[in-house]
C-alpha cells in the first residue's frame, strides 16, 4: 500500500469543508491518511479515539457527504479519486470487496452508492480479477483513470438499483439519527420507491434527513418523528423545499458544539 496521501485543494478549500468544526476537518484528514489505496477505512472508531474526535464529527462528515459508511462499519472517502492518483505499480486493490461492489464512480471521479440514470454511461463497478475484486483502472502517463464499462452486468435492472438506493438512504438515516431501521421493511421500500417515481434523487432523501434532524433532534417529542414513514411520506417535497433557518456555520456552532 502506498505510504503517501494527497488532498485536493478543490475539496479542502471549499466553504462546505472550511465551515465544518476543526475537529471534523481533522478527522477527515486522519481518515484519509490511513485509508487503503481505494480509500477504504475499517478502523474509524480507533482513529476517532486516537484523534479525540466525537460521533458528532463523524456525523458531520456523513451529512456533508465527505465519507460513505457501510452497514459493516467500513468507511470510504467519497472524493478519494479526486484527492489521490496512484501509479499502477504501487497500487494495491482494497480487500473490502463486498463494500466495493456497492460503489459506482461518477463522472467527476467521486464515489456514489446509487446509480442514477445520468450516471449509467459513466459509472463503473469493481469486477473480479484473478481471485481479487479490483477496479477497472487504466494507466495513463502514470495516472489511473476509470474504464467506461457498459452492459447488463454493470447497469443491472431496476430492482437492483432500487435495492442499492434503499440501502444507501436507510444507512444514511441510521448513521445520522442513531437508529436501526431495516433496509428490508416493505413499507419503507414502498415509500422510497414512491418518492423516486416522483423524480426525487437519493441526494434529495439525504437533504430531507439532514434538514429534519437539525430541526427535530433537540426536541424530545419531535425527535420520535425521525423515521421513514414521517420523513418519506406525503410531506417529503415540502420538507425538501423548506428554507434553512440557520446558515451552515451557525448550524455548526449551535448543534455540533
């Protein structure tokens, strides 16, 4: 595994990154420094203890889409490929193949769990290679680029895409709200499917979850409504378009201090 890590100024100089608490920024850097060559980390809790980071710091990174958390507890740095470019002769594929199989690579190089229609021609998944699961990297002047892969194995069917979306959305909700909702509950799947049919995206779900968590988490009564049947029901669109009452930096100081 390469012993050197890089961070893109495009990511760390953005307002979204700089308005996070310093402790959350610090956690991001330490996760990045200890990730494998595909950006995966399996000891986030140990790193948090080492850096004195809190659960709130991790929640901020999740809410602002700097990391993706899998049900196994493994974490991947979302913008890993924007931060790091590895030579082919130094690259070691991740051993977290089950988690890697759930990821797609967007046009801008960022990882995503869901494969939207617009991403189908640009997304790629990990494929088996001599008993290993590795990304379809291609060397180009000592740089690694994705290979555009098309076909049924990559595109899958609507059921596969829906299943991936449900896992992504519910995992995000559980991480933010400290809940344990299942990804196999028929009612939850039905609600998510209904909203997706209306044209909403996975990112819309994450925005609603984040907005309502910010609004309801400090109220013992309203906190109970941080659940799929409330968040993803008929008021979903109104929640999505609800104006933010606090600016990002004010919200950070108020809720994550």
